[in-house]
């Protein structure tokens, strides 16, 4: 890049973006499928090595994920949360910002949602109208809180050069510790034995449609899919999204064509954190109805990293990846109750999926030798 | 780089660290805190013990990064180190293992970590895996299979009390006040870590191998031209980092005496703090060890606060090291990384 020629830089950015956005979807699907299959195989080998029956385990996995209406509702419940947190991760990763702090933003969003609903409820009418208003306000508060909690490491990265991977992980610990302290003490519901906040009012809930489940509502899933649609449009069809994606992959070219890299980092983190906050709100309202010690609320924000990577950080790809992880987690719940194979195995398999996804070269080298085609290179 | 060179090149850093110490001391005097109740010989001992796992992981991590591979999986290797050390101790000695069983288990945990590190090295060096994603994956795999091992062996994510390492008491010298108790009546693993830190410094800055590692990260082409196999140097550094992090996890277990697999396991972010320790220490093994001591001290403040009668909720005091990491990264975050970190190198031949 010798002389100033914004037109040429813009063209370079365009080419990079095109390559990235279209880059053989087939190839990515192959890598994702192969990674999942290989991880499951290793998982089954571990099951066998630990002295359990791998076929029985596999049967339990399917039964727990799709066996009956309960299992299906549970799968969709987890999938809803994985899709939302997965999109939060995808937004950041796509822009080259490693937001590992989705878990913390999810926790902060969830607790802020519950507190907002509890504080605002006396001021609003009870009944459906008040319930809807509280849901909207609570979710908005969650998005703001999640966004702000993610903006902090964004600012530290953009203006102080602090590695966001490490700061966001530290902020996860800090969120869990501080919120844990708050629900144990200052925010604890009156007369609660367990360290929980008060319950939100009965009329603040997502309606049960199609599934008669206490902790899953199709409305929650619809919210998740709506967020996917919005993010997908923002990332591919707007200037902001375009700047985010290009600065993630062609930082110098993007800067050269006039993108403010520091501001883009902060914007990306904020958007990512807002989505994580919404995920926290959906969890708090749909699943819990109150907030408890965050060290026990589940690691959606971490698993979301695997979901996003499996989807090649594509917001649309997060939907099938989220369903797959929802099924795996649902199977884990079932296995935890109905079999003596330790459920932690599922976490290990998730980790292996990520490990294999990280090394697509592995499949490119191994696949031809093993006689697989399926690669358009 | 000698210690004086280090001080000269990092005047701002050393100066601000000194200023920080003075500031904390001034605050303590101003607020009339019971300094002698906080900084006790027991506190120094505990801080050293808490610092060792972090220091070991940090020294391993800086070797890998110096050679051009960002081993972000230190935390995962530590989880494996702790879980495997607990498992092997249990398998050798059951509920009442001897010290020999424990030492054998530490050795075994390191060897198992070496095996995993070989896989990680092959994926990152040979198959050019995304170093950040692969490193995160190691953490996830550790968080899954570490507790999995515990559940298979003990039916619970936590182990029963197994064994912790006995202090090494040097006769006569241990009777020296203060220093004797800290250095000559202490965990042998603390002494081992100190020896390893010095050795790592000597190798990195005073031997051919150290220069190869630095060159592999700064200018792999030049190293290649000089006839040294870049991939081989990186393999060695990455495998060493896995072994050191595994040792860190095993040491954590040997000090604690039982494995905890709930939440983020007993490692609980120490691998991540290790990364910050070597960034803070400018990739210098001795600097990294000193930074680890800072984090270890913060980690142990809780007990001191309790004995000094300072009433802060435990949950919040426990967060000090994490807050310190964010502060450190904010002020020293833009440390210059080796030039070729994260880039796979392919030889022309």
C-alpha cells in the first residue's frame, strides 16, 4: 500500500468480504460434521474405556434428546439459549474480537432483568398488559447491562491494548462472584432459605404454546430466531456490519478505507454483550423466574463458543449448531438421571468438537487418504 | 538479559511497581490497618505456595509464545495436571497414599500432559490449527474430562482427601528466624519452582537453545536460513509449556490435598492468570515468577483479612486476583509480542 488510493483499498476490502461471506459453505459444513462425528467417536471410545456400554450410551443420547415430548421441549429450551448466546459469540468472533465473556454478560443481563422486573412491577398494572410491559422493560434493561459489561473490555482492548480474551475471562469470574454475593445478601428475597432473589410476579411469563413445559416456551425460541434474523441482516446488509466483518479479517485494509478500528471493536463488543444480555433475560424469565447463585446457572456462555465455532461464526449457522448442542445438553440431563455414565463426558465431547473445528487442515489432509471426497478444493 | 538490563529496559514498569508498593504501604498506614497482622510469615508462605502453580504455567507459556505459538490452553493443561495427579495418587495408594506415591503421581501427571501437549503441538504446528481456538478447546476438554475422571473414580466431581506434600525441613537453617521458616521449612515444590524459574531464565537468555526459541518467534526465516528447523524448535517449546502447566496443576493438587472438579475446577483461572503473569513479566521467566507471586499474595489475602478482623465478604475478596489482572492488562496490556506469534511457518524446502 504505497500511495493513497481509497478506491483500491475499498476494492480489497470488498474482495476480502466476498471471499469470507461466500467461502465454500459446503467445506464448512463438511468440517463441522466431521468434527462432531469424530468428537462423538472419541467420546464413545472413552465411554468404552471407562467400562460402560457405548451402544447403550448412544441410545440414551438419542432418547434423551428426542425421545418424547418432554425430551424435545428440553432440547428446544437448551437450543434457544445456545442460539442466543451462540449469536452473541458469533458477532464478536466474526469481527475478529474474541469475546469469551458471554457467560458473564449473560449472568449480568439475567440478574439485571430480574431486578428491573421486581422493582418496576409495583408501578405497573398487573395482568397481561403489565406482564408484557415488564417483559419488554426487563429485556431492554438486560440488553443494556450486558452491552455495558461487554463494552468495558471492548474499550480496554481498543484504547489500552488489553487482550480481550483474558479480560473477558476475568470479568466472567468477577460477574459470578459479585452476583453470587448479591443474591446471597443484598438482593436475597425476604425469607428465602436458598440464596435466590424473589420470584418475579406470576403474570410476567412467556405463554405456553404447543409445549406444556414449565421452562420452555415457543415464544422464547421465536425471540432467539428473530435475533438471528436481525443480526444476520445487520452483519451482511448494513455498513456497520460490513465494517465489523472486514475489520475482523482485513484489519489494515479496513483501516485504510476509513474504518475506525477502535470504535468498531467497542461497537462489536457492545452488540455482542447486548445479545448475551437478552439471552440472560430469556433464561431468567423462561427457565428460572428468579435469579440464583450464578455459579450454578449453567455454562451457556462458554458452550456458545463451541456453537459459534461449529457454525463458522455465521449467525444463520448458529441455528443448526445450537440445536445440536441443545440436543447434546438435553441428552446429558437424561443421562445424568437414567444412566451411570458421568455427564461431564458431554462437556469433554463439546471440547473435542472445538479442537477439531480449530484444525480444518486436519480433515483436508486426512480426508483424501481415508478415501472421502466431499471437498471442493 | 540480565536483571540490571531488565530494570533499565523496563524503567516505567519497575518504577510503577515500586510506586504501587509505596502507595499500598502509605494507604495501610493512613487507614491504620494492621500491617503486621496482614504481612506475616504465614502469609508469605501461603503466597509462595499459591504462586507456584501460576509461576510454572507462566514459564511454560512464555516459552511457547517466545517460539511463536500462543499456548492459550495453559488452563486446560493445568486442569489435566491436577486431575491426573489426583487420579494416579489414588490408584497407587488409595485413601492413604505415601509421599512416594504422590511424587510418582506428579511425575505421571507431567508425562500425561506431555502426551496431550504433543497432540496440541501437532495440531498447531503441523496442521496449522487456529492457535486461539485450539487453546480454548484444550480448556473445554479439560473442564469436561477432568471432572469426568473424578466421577469415574470417586462418584463425585470432587475427590476425597488424598494427600498433600510434606514440608521439607532443612535442619539448622530452618531455625533462622523468618527466612528459615519461609525457605527451609517449606514445600519442596516451592523450591523446585524457584530452581526451574532460574533454569528457565538461564536457558532462554544464556544458551543456544534459548536464542533458537527467541528467533523462532521473532524471525523464523532467519532461523531457517541458519539451518535450524523452526518446526522442531516450536514443537519443543509447546511440549515444554504443556509439561510445565501440567506440573503447575499437579503442584496445585499436591498443595491442596484433594481434587475439586465443580465449577471451573480447582484451577479456577490460574492458567489464565499465568498468561497475564508472563505478559506482566515481559516474557522474562524471573519477571513472570515475580508477577505470579503478586497474584498468589492477592489470592491469599482473604485469610489475612479474616485474622486481621477486616470484615469484607469472602466472595468479593476472592475476586482480588481477577480484578488485579484486569488492572494489570489495562496499564501494561500493550506489551510487544514476539513478531511471528500466531503465524504458522512453512519452510521453503
